[in-house]
C-alpha cells in the first residue's frame, strides 16, 4: 500500500486518525477503486461508508445530476420548491412502509437523525404534551457525530470528551447471544428506564432496525419488536428508526422496517439515497405525526441550506430508478443469504470468529477470544485495526471496529458491498476477507499462546 498512500501528518488535511497512512484513491469503477500508485482494491464497504450502494463510475446517475444542474442546480426550500424535490418525496412515500406520508429532506445521516429527534419532540409539543423530551435507545449504537446524535448512544468511548454537551438519555443493552438471546432482558431494561424517567416524559424510542457499524447486521429478536410496539401503544412515545444505512435497499427491502413486525413513526435515511453521487438524506414521517402539525402551529421551520436542492434530488430520483429497473432490491434479497453462508463457510474453522451475521448486503463478523470462544479479545492486540490494514494489503476494503471499552461488543468487521457487485467480485471479496481473517487469527493465536 505504501506508494499510493499518504501519511496523515504529511498533508494539510486534518484527518480522522493522525497516525494512519491513507491510500489516495484516484478512481473507481463498479466494486473496484484504484489508488495513485495503480493498486486496485475491492470495495466491500461501498465507498468505505456504505453510501456507494450502486458502485463507482455510474455514468447514468452522473448524467442525471448534470442534466438537472444545467437546468437548475440550486434553490432553497423554505420559500421555494422544485420538481425533483416534489417527485422524490412522492416516490419515497410510495416505497415507504404504510402510513409514512411526508418527507423532509436533509443532506446527511446525522442531520436526518437530528431532525427526527426534533420532529418527535415538536409533535408532542404540538399536541400539548410538552413534558416529553427524553429519548430511549440501545446503548451500542452510532447515530452520527453531532451533539444530539452523539447523545443518543450509550457509549462512553464514543462520547468522550463531549460529555458535558450531551443530554442524558436512557439506554438498553443489545439482545445479542452474549447478553439477551431472547430479547426479554432488553424489554425489561426498557421498562426500567420508562419507570425511571417517567413514561410521560418520553418522546421517542430511537434505534437502527438492523445495526450497521456499531454491531454489524444485528437486530433484536421479534419478541423485542412486538414488546416495543405494545409499549408505544401504552405510553404514547414515538418509534424512530435510523435507516441511514439500511434505508434504500441495503437489507433486501426498500427499508429494513419492512422486515419487522411494527411500523415506525419516523424513518431517517441518507447514504443509499444519494448512492455516493449526492449528499442527501431524508426524514419520512407518519401521517399521524404530520397531522399534529397540520392541526397545530402549521409550522416546522428548522432546516438547512442544501435540504431538497434540485441537483441532489435529481440524483436521488435516478438512484431509485436504477434500483427499480435493475431489480436490485430483489438481487440483494436473493444473493445476500448465500453471501453470508459463503463468508461463514470460509471462516468456519477460525476459532476467533464467533458469529457471521447477515441481512441482505449488510454483513458482520464478530470476533472473540479463541481461548474460550466468548470473551472479548484483549483490546491491546488491536485486532480490528490489524484486520483492516491486512485487508488493504490484500486489496479489499472492509471496516472493523473495537468498541470493547463500552462493554457491549468487542472486535468486529463490517462487510457491505455495492448492490451491483458481480458474483465473481463478491466471491473474490469473500476469499480476500477470509484470507485476511485467517492471517490475523494466526497472529492472535501466536500472541495468546
Ligand atoms: C447508522 C448510522 N446513522 C447515522 C450515521 C451518520 O450519518 P452521516 O455520516 O451521513 O452524518 C451513520 C454514519 O455512518 C450511520 O452509520
């Protein structure tokens, strides 16, 4: 990787990690990207962040954006609207779960989540329930880097050093094999938090329906979702889904909510809506929520400069068109389970691999200490980082994390290729990832001996 990479402190960029060397990616085509030295990488992370769901170099999407830009690139949304914005909202309502009837555009995932928090809060105020502000959410989550979204997770490691700015919300542990295989402990924890904060003060339950980087491809059992629906009914809070990653096809449905036994009141979505060709996100809003504003103040005026801009909405329209015309939701749904099995099979005799999870093209590998098959790996081994660096050397991009100090998950790898990835490239990704994990597992075993 050395030639096509640049040391963080050798440039003027303020990078995320100052002791990392960053491959300088100069072009992309399909599921491949290439660095400045000509080294090619299989992009098993859809652009690194799961945004580039349709692969790189899509001339049709670029052309749709360019056509709109030539006609009208930008107008603001507060006093003006534009055809792509109107059309994209209408199309999102068509593909959304039933009852979600209004769309507010934003420019990214954290903005979508933050706006969902604001809409939920304003909804209660509109209805005269102004005490409701608290949000309850799973602790092991990531909803974005803004203050409100950082405040939604229960992860001290993610929140430091911003704690003083963050509101204190209630959290519940994940229903993983380690903590709560049935989902009942999570419901009990939810009841406990409701009791502590007082259900009359709760605005929303906020979560990813299927988790991305924080706990790859995890979703609580059905029992939890049914219990949540029942508590929503009883206590009157809203359910908000962060579908920033899962929205627009990633799990083999338009929205992951469509796989679950309850319909959320708000859905925040982003990445796959622009597919890496435009910065666009959206909040989808249940009709009942919208009606509170319609019957109340008739205003919700918070917004950003780029919300609903014609050029980004034109890209969003083309993204939906490509997904429909190439039948990509069906493809992800059909191929996803086999891809998970392929990955699980390739890793089946690696003692460090505890679980391979998958929902469509959102897959995750969970590692444990090979000595007992269940403890977190010792953090000082830095397994997640070693996996990603080794993968890069092997020419495949994955995304691993080590939230061990937060107490809910250890080292883990996310694998989320573009929906358009040819099957030969998918197999090659699996092979390279398996070779990576094997190499790192051998190193780990030598260190633990
Ligand atoms: C589940 C989830 N929510 C929210 C976000 C934040 O989105 P953005 O980076 O577009 O603000 C991310 C980003 O990775 C995410 O994975």
